[in-house]
């Protein structure tokens, strides 16, 4: 089934989605200005996107089991490109809210489907490749952010930027669309998949691991810079380096992760990753110099990098649930934590301090090491 071609096709889809997220992130201030809303008003726009993604997860699981991961990946890759291209037409809140809901839905659905397709390719190859796929997603986000910065430098308007980038990404997507692949379309024993699935048994603990890793990533993304400025007294330029260090470390580890997992096994790697994530976060909590903070961000990036890919591979191989349902259930926990976890940490930080929030993340990271055994598939 042209396994090498399929491997490249899945990589293109992961890279594509990452670039779109990166471009979007750089132009958020321009959308806020265009809509002429305050922070709470734009928060509603972001909430619509998050809600669409969360709604997409269970439906994606059903569609993936019903029609195959490859087919759904292809359909929603095209869908997200179209939705992305027309986002600049949302010049009022009333127009952009449904657009954001649809774009979020496409993101959530594509995420589940492409992980399912990646798991099928991984199974056919007989060796780990999921970590490198997530590395391509992270790399794509960096490329997209770089392209967004360049567009801002040249004062490019939103419409030509988004439409032009969609057309550019459509070129490699054609390769993925033309890649043949026959996906499984039923659950264990040929049973019809459920519309909404809840993780059971060991898969529940796998979902918790994904949740904790996503919470750590969200904490660094949303609160690390503010924590360094407000509570540690570093300036904004120094604080900005922390997230960059975290992101680079995560990308490097994800590209190395497949070889590390193949050499040592999923469970030992997850245990070491959980300990590393906890130690890195502890450096943020108790570090006194900027170098210790940066080191903590780097170690956290290394520790969090492969947990989500490992969780998705384990979900796709679950013997008791259909692949789509299992992936959707784990994705709901993981991405739910990424979307809704940071606000909760913010409330904790407001009541106590952000140092307490990061201490909680460090403690939770140790649970990854304790729950790592759930990654082993038991028939």
C-alpha cells in the first residue's frame, strides 16, 4: 500500500495543521483590531474555536471508524484550508463566531483522524513514528509563526496572507490527497463504533497522562513569561526566551523520540519523561537565576515531548475500543486540559501565586511516571 508514500502523506497533514496554527497565532492582534473588541470580547472568539474543537473530537472518532482515518484526514485537511482562507471575511463578531466554530471543529476532527492514520502507518511499518509526526506539527507551527512575522514585517493584510498561505499549503496537500490507503472501518470484533466514547481501564490512565502533559505545555505557553516577570522580577525579553527554549527542546525530542522509544520501549521512556517534566517544572518553581529558569523550560520540553504521541499510539492499539473512539477519548482529555487547564491555573495563581500553580504542575508530572505502565497493551 505504498507505505513510504503514506508515511510522507501523514507527515504533510501534521505539518500543514501546525503551520496554520502558527500563522493564526501571529495574527491574533490584527483580528482583535479588525473586530474592535476588548479582551473579553475576543475571548469569546477564542472560546468558539475551542468549543468547536471539543465538539469535533467525539464526532471525529465516529467518522474515523465509519469511513477510515485516511479518508477523514483528507476531507478535513481540505476543509481546514478553506476555513482558514475565509477567516479574514469575519469582520464582525456575529460573522466570525460561526466561522471560528467551524474552523475549531475542523481542527479537532483532523487532529483525531490524522493521528489515526499515523497509527496505521506506524503499525504497518512495525516501528515507532508517531513522535516524529508530532515533531512535524511543532516544526510547522514554528514555520507558520515565522511566516506570520514576515507578513507583519511587510504589512500584509489578513486576506492575502491567509488565502495565500492556504494556496501554498494546498500544493503539498495534493500529494497526500492522491496517496492511496485502505483504513480499518470497524471496532474490535467488527462492532459498530459508538458515537461518543469514554476511555476505560488502562486507556483512562493513558488519557490522564496526556492530560497532565498538555497541562504542562499550556502552563508554559500561557503563564511562564508572566510568572518570570511578575514573581521573579526578570524583564520581558529574558522571560520570552523561556517559551522558545521549551519549544525547541520539545521539537528536538520529538524528532529523536521514535529512536529512543524503539531502543528502550514506551513504558521506560514515559517514566523517564514524567520525572524529567517534574524536575524541569521544579526548576521553574525554585530556580533563582534566569539560567536555571531556562534550564527548567528545556527539561520540561524534553519531558513533555513524547507523552502525547505515546498516548495516541496506545489509544490506536487499544484492544477493547475502536481506534477512532479510543483516539477521540484520549484527545478530549489531552486537548481539554490544554484549552481549559491554563485558566484554572490562572485562578490558582490569582488566589495564591503562579509559583503555586507551577508547583502543582510539577507534582502532577510525577503521576506520568507512576501511570506509565498503562501504555503497555494487554490483550
